[in-house]
């Protein structure tokens, strides 16, 4: 039986959350999905491999095993919008990023089924996430939550044009102090061969906005990485560690800057 998530505990005041790299589908749900959806094309491919170094550097790592098509762990359970006025895929998505329906008409999950999915898949992940942040804060006096994502560089259903490579989100500044966010942007922006933006199209989803509370000692950042920055987008099954290495090295720098900045912020200094 597939576990809802994988978790490893680290020594640093850092939790890396990977909510969308899971590709598992419960059989009763898989049977109802359209053929394109069964291939779970909107997975954050290989993000757990990209962040494999994080455990060795001392981070705690939480990775979901089930597809976002089951329930989106980065959405609020009340169905509220993250980006009003822009198209979104919702708590239990009904379309793929290619605007293809996941279910036949009339076979979409209803209120009771959505509630059951939340209880079975969403709640355990968030319970672990919240408990880990509380433990890190109790041990270190502060905690950093890094929400790790990736997406195709071009998804016309969700945004126009092409994304920058590194899309850093802080909930518009609510989840992370400005001095730390600017330091992170500087690292990504000066990385050779990459582009970067802060609080652009992706400002951080529910996880970043809900748990990021700098005034309470918890700083949160979402990184939405364009998949073209580390993999062949048209061959999602292929993992090439050499190709991914430049992006991986930048991410490691970002994590270290985030932790050190948060440490200074928690101590009353300038990040």
C-alpha cells in the first residue's frame, strides 16, 4: 500500500516540502480518469531527485506520494482562490494543464468524495508539515519552510508567454521578510544561464501563505522552477543528473541563504 508521504528528519531549522512530485493514483480514481490524465502529466517531475542533497545538508524533507489529481496539497480545503481573476485547477482538479478534462461529464468528484480525499490525503500531509515546523521552531527558535515545485515553462492555460527559470514566491511579502527575499532573488538572478523573478506569476500557494509567519518565527518561500531549467520537458520520464546539476547547485545556495537570513532575522539582526 502506498504511503501518503515520505518524511526524513534533519538537523537544520529547515523543512523542504515537495507536495506535487507524487504520481500515485488510487485504483478507484485512476479508473475514472481520462487516458491523458492517467499519465499524470502535471507532476512536478523529479523534484525529489533535484532536492536529494537536502537531507545530506541537514534539512527535513516531506514528499507527497500521490498525484495532485487526487487532491492538491497546495490549495485550501475551502476551495478559496489563490489567484483571483486567473484560471486555477482547484483542490480536486477537473482539468489538466492542457485544458483536458480529467473525468467524463457527470463523473467528477462530489462534495462527499472531496471531503474524504481531504481527510485521507491532504490532512496527513499537513499534519506532518505543521508538526515538523513546530518542532523545528521549538528546537531552534525559528524555522524555514521551502516549498519545492516545478512546472513546464509554457502553460498557456495558466499564464501567457514563458516563465523565468526561478520563480520565487513569498505571498507578496507576507511569508518572508523582504531582506531575505531580495537576497534569494540576488542569488538566482546572478546564476549564469538562468533567469529569475520574485513574486511574479507564482507568489506561493496555500502552503507558503498559510505557514509563512515571520512574526512568529516561521519563514516560508515557494520555488516554482521551470522544468526546462533542469530536464527535457518533452521526455518527463528521463532524469539526467548532469543536466540538472547547475540548477541543483543554485537551489543549494538558495537554501543556505534562506536559513542564514532567517537565523539573523530571528536574532534581531539584518538578514
